[in-house]
């Protein structure tokens, strides 16, 4: 089969969707030596996954809104010429609002622009509200990252449940417990490079309203009143409406306690996870939630929100709290810091939990979808 994978979202962002795209492609290359894969994107990108695949570069401009429909019309015309058996949009874009003969698969990661429009920009909300339903209806199959996202796709996009397949994301093998004795030199270099304190609570997310960092800062401020010495490390690029986060740090006089590291490359992240005492993920809503999975794989106890897909990912391995209640986060931090038995139990459960998630499993289940859609018509 000739399979085209639309990877343009990888070119544009280095967050959870980019992690999904790169790991799926690298894994599917390992398990499938029969089918022919072509990566479809906007411009030449120097990256391992591109070097190992054929490329189709379609250099049409991205956004603004007035160009979106024209861009997708142009894309559909180009794809007709290449006669792919399957085209898979990996980044939840509106590539299928115009039909073309290939079988079409659309991965939907979450519908937060529809569910929480106040936490997204106007253009992103418009694209999801008015164009994504059309793209989803033209797809022969929808892949959802979680059962929770599947439910949202049924309720908000009107897609029949039989047209949706849940395929959980995985966790990279790089995220694991490291040998702190044998890897001491690398650990010391990374600690020095980023100014990591001896004890810290860690969070990893884009700095934007949906990630709920304002509630986390309030909770951390309450924790500091209990004479806890841990710093708070925040890893993630600046997103949309991030200024309030820095304003809150100043308001609570936490400039010396909350450390923003910005974007950190994947080869350094496992060490920073391993050196933390607690990982916290206070997000209001997630279609899946990769960082808690990565933290558990590194042997770190997880405190996260009890909403959306996060219970589906963390299961009984973490402490789940109301994302709107800073006191619940504060109490959870205090309990983990002061209860070694609880901490050990959470680490053991987390390491067991992550065994059920892998990118190879994700790739195999995705390949099954490719085989199915060429045999049956799901539309």
C-alpha cells in the first residue's frame, strides 16, 4: 500500500502532538517493512523521521484564517495526483474538508477548543467549530487518543462510535529510572546547566490557560507557608495568554522559588524527571496526557487532575484532585513529601501502570486500521 502521512503539525509545534507524530512514525517504520510511507508536510525539516521516509513537500502557506479553505483545497488537489491508498492526518488538522479518492484517517487528540473556547485563540476555536466536523465526516476512520476523546468526538462532532478507534499513546523508552551513580557526570552537567535545586516539584506543559498553572502557583504558595523547601520547576514553551502566570509568581513573591526553564529537549527531560520529588499535572482538560506517563516511567509519584482522560492514563497510580481547588493540590504535595510509604507505593504502581502503554503497540494498532480501511468501507 501507498500511505501518505500528513505531518505538518510536527513542523509547527514541539508539544504533545509532535511527540505523537514522531514516535508513531519511528515505531511504524520498525514494525512495517512492506508498505510504502510518504511524509507530507510544508517545508524541508531536518529530523530523523524525515530522513528515513519519502517526502512530499507541499509548500502552501499556513493560516491566517482567510487562507485556510484555499490551503486545504490546494492540498486535496495535490493529493489526488499521487494516488495514495490511504492518507492519514496525524495532527488534527482540517485536511479532509475537501474530498479526494484515497481512504482517509484522521487522528483527533482532543476537542478543547470546542469545550473550553476561552482557553484558546479565536482562529483555533473557529477551525474546530466549523471545519473540523466536516473533515471528520469525510474521514473513513477516526483515531482517538483516549476513550474520553472518543466520547467527545461522538457528542460534539456527531461521528458514529463504530467509526472511531481508541489507540492510546505510548511512552518513549528514554523515559525510565536512571542509574544515578553510573550516570553521575551527565546528571551533574544537566543540573548545573539548568540550575536545578536539590529538591523540587516538577510540571511539564505549555504555558497557556488550559494547563491551569495559576491554580498550581496558588497551591505552591500555600505549600511554602508550611516551610516546605522544595522549589517548583516549570518546563514548557510560552503559549497563549501566558503573562498571567508570571504575574502570579510576582504577586506571591515566588520569584526565587518558581523556576521557568522554557522548552527542554527530549534527551535532557528524563534526567530532570528523575531528579524531581513529585510530578504535578494540573491541566483542566486533556485528550490524553503524556507528561504524567513519562513521569511514572521515571519512577516519580504523580499528582494530577481528576478530569478528562487523565484518570484513564494514571489509573490508581497517582493522586487525582479537583483542578479548580488549590487546597487539594497543596494537601497532596504535603502528603507525598511527608509519607515515604505512600511515595514508594505510588512509584511502584506507576511503574506497573506504564507497562500497558507503548509506541510499538500504538503503531501496531494503527497499522491494523490501515489494513481494515482498505478492506471495508466505514463511511
